[in-house]
C-alpha cells in the first residue's frame, strides 16, 4: 500500500514554536543535558529558522511565542500543552503540568499567548489535582489519544485529559530513561502507519502499542537514541526528520513518503529535536479523537483488566 492509497494525517499543518532567544542548558533533567556543553546561539537560530522555512514550504504555518529569559527549555514547545478544536468547535489547549519545577513557569506565558488568540484553556494540575502531564507524551492515532506515562506524565494525568476533553486515552508505560517522552519513541505517519521504538516501553505496553499500528516501522533503540528519528513531524506525505538511517528511509520511500532532513543538532544538546520544537494545534475532537462522554482511559492488560471509564 502506497501513501496515496493510505489516508494521510489530517492534522500537522498548524504549528506553534518558541523562539530560541534564551535557549541554553542550565540544569540536567534528562540524560542528554550537560551544562558543560552549551548550544551555539547563532547556529541554533539558523537551525530554528530553517525548520520554520521548511514547514512553510511544505504548506504548514508557524506561529511563534517569545521565550521567557528564565525558561531555557521553553524552546521545546511541544511540551507546553495539547491544542485541539473541541467537539463544539472551540480552539482549546490543555496546558501541561510539568514534572520538573524548572519548567513549570513556561505554561503561564503560553496560556497568555493562547488566550490572546482566542483559545480557551484548562490545566492538568488545576484545583489542587496532583497530576502531571507533558504534551510531548501525547499523539492522536486511530480513534484515541495515545499517551506515554511514567517518566514525565502520570496515570492521574491520563484521567484528567480523558475527562477534560471527553475522549478515549490509551496509556503506555515508558521505562527507558533516554526516551522519557512518547515523541522520542513514536511518530504517526498516516492513518495506519507509525514509527515505533518498542525498547522505550515495558513489555506489555510495547505489545499494546504495536497491536494498534497496522503497519509499524519498528525502530531499534540505537536508531531512536542516536538519530532522534522518531522525533519528526509529518506534513501531508512528507516526513521532516533530524536524521534518517538508510533502512528507515528505504521503508518510508517505499510507502510513498518523501523524507526531508533538517539539521537541528544544537537542540539535541537539550534532549529534544524537531517534534519537541513544534507543537501542532490543529487536532479535532470528533475527527482525530473519538468523542467519549465522560472520557475513558485504557491501559495495557496487565495493568488494567479492561477499559476504565472515568468522569
């Protein structure tokens, strides 16, 4: 089956990015960060601009948020929140509640930006709920929101998301310290295809996520960690990647996908790549995510005997 025969993703055309005005490695909250190895500011800006130009050339749009001076990781815009169009047609963003306090101030600036542009907002950590959610753990695939949990997002965060949006959330436990967000181990390519690195998950979750993808492109641990190739975005029939191993390229091209490589290596020093830098805000509840009144959370069989309705 070629890409022309498979349904392309209807989302992934409108992105929010954060300008790298104050990007630096100030602390260590993932295995890639080393404060003694700093990104080159001028080179990082050139790479950021090239990614914007590539997205726009492929038919996407990019809106930029100014980076807070006290938020060196804010450039990884994917983690600010989950943007959707709700079932009643409102642009809405569920703001993240970051695991690490060093990043929590980012959502305050992001909320102001979204409100100014007509979005309504909600917050996973609101009302004293001790839940954590980082949007780099969330992808629409099939009829549900797939969410990785463990290192950054927790199970309670899944329940809050499902209830807040009235959708089905499928959770997968991440156990690999180097793939601490789902977007480092999973990349949807179309309605039936995705890049998946099973090494990111425990055994039950790896089996469960592979069972959901009719045609997976299975990545090795080395491919995921050394090239960040799962941390890519898809615009129509083009995959924009930070690097592409030849084996992976051969399969993508056999499926009729074009591969465009954009060097964002300065941003790898902070532990993120192309997907981390780009937050799609054009998901739709009712089109990309099934409407489930009250919400529903589904965990791998060993962790939950079935689907647990919440709300």
